């Protein structure tokens, strides 16, 4: 019954286009279709993720790497303006008139991205996170949406997530799609977990990939300003600027726990096994390694 109510509410809250679910009212099939024809510059950098995989965190990191004015605090620009979404352009930013190097964010699957990227123009940073923590983060996040007017219980959400009937579609299809098509793009793969365990190394990898050299002092500033604690308190980084008619900020924070292994606090053994089984079926042949617990090394 609870699941039926959630499914009904989701049918109003999100729409399906070309195999993927998007949030209604904040984007449209026309916007998504136009992305494919976006003109790409060699210096463009796209941050791509499945939802709840560390997008806002990486937006902050990219913004700090690229903008000295962000590092030294002389500019007052929020993350979403610095690294705007191409699939959710809620501020109607004119992407074509932005100066190079342009930074963009997206939750799109590989096949809906701008066509030119497939000719290795521009760069893509793909960040993925273990699907158990993603599901839990997603569950808490979805409850913040004003327009999703129904009680959301974990079990119903988990079932719908496993079927891929959520924003961004199936985690398995998204990550598998990007991973198996990585040769078509100029791409750097990162995991949320490696960022969490050793942010300095991840930041250095990003700097190398985007060809920017920062001195030790600048790297230290990036690390400090991209820390969970700092971002949670920073109104330019914590997404508290999302309009109240989209997110009800009184229900919770965009930056919630920021850790690895929170799934253990809510997932039943049966749910965890169901996900393990699906992981084995859909991802088992890929050499990607995830870390499922803060104390563990990465494993497939
Ligand atoms: S969204 O809505 O898809 O853009 O969400 P996304 O930004 O991809 O993911 C949100 C989760 O990322 C966590 N987060 C961080 N973790 C560690 N350090 C930093 N600095 C950081 N910033 C954001 C955020 O807390 C969400 O995870 P959960 O597990 O819900 O806390």
C-alpha cells in the first residue's frame, strides 16, 4: 500500500525520457534533447555522476581548483553557478556565452551527453559511489522534495530504487554504461570512497587530468574548503540556496552524513543480499572496486 502511494506520487514528481527519469518542473524533454547538440570546447570539463554519488562535493573541488578567487575567498559565487547543471538548468544560464574553461555538471547516462564529447573533445570526470550508500542517501534526499507529497518509507523506496524507477534511472545501468563506454570519451573515473579515504590524492588526480598545477599551499586550501564540515556550513557550497519551492530545507540537509557504510544503519540483511545479488549479475564482470565500509579496502 505504502509502495503504491509512493509510486503514484513519483509518477507526478518525475517523468521518463529516453529511458531515464528526470524531475518534473525543473527540466523537460526539450532541455534534455538540446544537450545532445551543445557545442563543446576542448577546454570544457564535465562532472558526471549518478545522483547522490558526491556531485556537490566534486563541484566544490573543481571550482576551487579552477578559481583562485574561490580559494582566497574574494569571490562570492555558489557551486551551482560555478559548475552549472546541463540537465537541470534551473537558473537559465546561457552555456554558450560562458568564458572558457567551462565547468558543467550532469546526471545523464553516457548516451544522452553532448555528441561532440564522443569525439574526445572536452573532458569528463565520472564519480561513482557504492550503490548501498547511494540508496540510503537518495532515500533521505527524496524526502526533502516539497512536491513529493506522500509518506516515504525505506522499504518502498529501496524496492523502487532497485528497479531503477528513480531520478537518473538504475544505478547499475548508469555506472555500467559509463564504464563500458569509457574508451569513447576523454574520462577520469573516481569513486566517492577513494575521495573520502584520501582526498589529497583524488585532488591531485583531478589537477593532473585537467592540466592545472597548484602549489602545496593551494592544494591545502582546496582540501580544507572541500571538507564535509566546511562545506556543510558554507552557504555557497551546501545547496541551501536551492529554492524553497523545490527543497524544503527544514526537513533536512543536502549534506547529511558524508560517510561510507551508513547503509548498515538502515538496510536489512535481505535487502543487502538482494543488492549483492544484483551487483553480481550486472557488474560482476567489470573490474570496478567499491569500498562498502569505512574501515575496509575497496573490493568488487
Ligand atoms: S546530488 O543531489 O545528486 O547532487 O547529490 P550528491 O552531491 O551527488 O551526493 C550527496 C552526498 O554527498 C555527500 N557529500 C559529501 N561527503 C563527504 N564530504 C563532502 N565534502 C561532501 N559533500 C557532499 C552528501 O552528504 C550526500 O551523502 P549522504 O550520505 O546523504 O550524507
